[in-house]
């Protein structure tokens, strides 16, 4: 079953065409890494999947249900229900600074009536243990490192037991020494067969974790293939030029 399906989606900001007919299917349990230069439409594509950006045209389906079909969106209440099974992790954490880690995790499921306070706290404790932060439940976000904040953000996204996780460059705001702890958590999700779409500049990580790698350029998916096909033996000069900007083991000679 396709957990996410995009069909010919387009998005413009004024005269700027950011997405130019993007189509993508992601199967249950599949890990798709999305790479490409800044401004190629990667983050915009992810944001359209949860309604944070509205497409200009095309169809988006989540778990077999259409969020938007041929550019026409479902009603807001149905849209929220459809998107509720999708977790998203952003570049800059977006934690509530005035709330403890535990309260950040519990807020959404309690407000939505999905979990009562006791059940939410129990679920939060399990997830904080999963991301290696059991001792930070009562901490304020300001006391955490960037890597810890991002791990809290991942735990928060998992609170609603999503069917698919979307990551928008989850390590781009981190110092290099903190990147590894976030990638370790994501590897754990992969081991649990979580369906994931990951926009990333961590090319070596994409090669190691992904079932499929997409190269986006100028608002389209220019290339799609296995990690070896895209990252080890890149089939186009444009992709080879892009990969030369990274110092990693998959860099072509």
C-alpha cells in the first residue's frame, strides 16, 4: 500500500514556480531520501504533504485518502484527520520554550482527545527512553543542546503513532558533533520499519539508510533510483556536480 502518493503537484509563489509537476509514491515501510540543491523544492514538497503549503494543482493522498485532488482540498476537519497520521520533524525543532519536555510531548494528544493525561505521560516516557532522553522529561528546552532538542522533536512527532514520518533536513541546524545522535535515533526508526521521507544533506547517511534516493532540481524530481544508482554511480553531470560539493565516501571520482 502507498502511504504517500503525489500526482503531478505544482506550487507557485507568485511568478516563481517552486514545484513543476512532482509525482511520487512511497510504500509502507519504505525509506526515501530526497537530496538536491537549495531552492530545488525539497522542503516545499514535504510541507505540502501535511497542508503547511497548499498546492496550486495536483493530487496528494495519505494512507489512500486524498488530502487534495486535482487542486481541490477536502474540508478542514477531514484534512486534519488525514494529516494526523503523518509526523513531521522540522529543521529548527519548534518546541514550546515555556513548557517542559514532557508537556511538549503530551500537548497535542491530550488537546485532540486522543490520550488522557496519564496515558500521554506514559507514552511520552516510553518515547523519551527510545530517543535516549529519559532524564530530560522535566527539563526546559532552553537547557537542552540542539541535538537533544531535535530528539525531543522526533519523540513528539511519534506521540500520535504516525504511519509515516517526514523529516525536513533534521540535522541542518546542528553542529556536526551533535548530528550523529539524531541520525542514530532515525536509524532506530528505520529498524522499526517506519515509513520515512527524509530531506537531507547527509549524503552518506542517505546512502546507508534509504531504499530509494530522489534528486530534486529546479522543482522536479530529476532522478530516482537506489542509493548505489544515484550516489555511487551518479548518472548525470548535474548530479555529479552537486555531489562534488560534499566530502563523503560516495563522492564520484
